[in-house]
C-alpha cells in the first residue's frame, strides 16, 4: 500500500475552514484515499473516501489532485468538537488492511 | 453504520495474568478486526477475527499471546495472555460491512499492566 505524508499538527480558528493536506505520491491506480479522525480517548471515526473525483458528505469534502499524488480534507466550518487527530490512509479498494500513520493533530481554537 | 461496544473500558492488571476483551456489534458485519494503539502512537492491526475459524494474525503477533474468538457475526473476544508492562496499551475493535475501507470502531479498552 502507498505511504502518506501529513503535517504533524495544524491550528484552525473556530468557524473557519480547516484544510488538511496529505501527500501520497506513490499511490496506485486501484488505491483509494481514506480519511479518519480520532477524538481524544475515542476510537477512530470514518470521515470520507475517494478514488479520483472530489467527494463531499455531511462531515467534510475531499479534494484529490488530478495526478492523485495529493489530497486535501476540508472541514468547511470547524468547531471545537473537530479537534482531533486526522489520518489520511491509502489502500486498495477492498483491502482489509488499513495502514495507519501518525496523522495530523488539528487544534480548533475559539 | 454499526455501533460497537467494548468491555471492559479500562483495566489495571498484574504482570503474568490474562485479560479478555469483548467486542459486540449491533448488527451483522462482514469483518471484525483487533488493533493496538500504544501511548502516543498510531494504530497497529493485530489480527482479523474470522467467524468460525482461526484468526488471521499480522506479522509480530501470535495466537498464543493474543488468542481471538469470533463465534458469530456480531461478537468477538481478544485475550491478552501472560501480560507484561509492554502490553499496556489501548486495544480497539473494529468492524466493516461490505466495504473494507469503511471501518467502524469501538471506544477502546485501556489496559495498564503493573
């Protein structure tokens, strides 16, 4: 599975958009980009995934570059409850195994 | 989606003892997994719990140390055997439906071994 690179930490003001980048330059054609988050003392929570096209759901938007070598998770109006570690994971479509890195620790500040 | 519960939520155990962690899902799921998350670290997959057969273990994890059961589609247990302080960690259960990439996680079991 392709490896991902994320910034260690980021800050965001409450109410503003949080844009979390992820590099996955060795991604293969059949690999999806997944985003999860883990709020302190909780289990991880699935956010969104995509293959080539941009995706949006009630939680976030996922923007994938045309060459698929990087992506950005967008939380359009961050709240204090969005403070968490955000994991970007690349994995083949139906692969049971997700390889977890250290993620980005996002702090949303009042 | 699936709601996953784990018991116990936390425990403090003595060296050399064993602890069994239970994972219950509120609906039938395809796959169930067990992860370990050591302090300040990311998640590491221990094994896939297979219904009615032996679990599939990842490199570095063995059945004698982490026996796993999955008697039906909604329940699994992980036992941490002959514990040492190095086993102090959070143990997480997860499950998927038909799409493997979308996993639902339990709240975790925080284990401290003295």
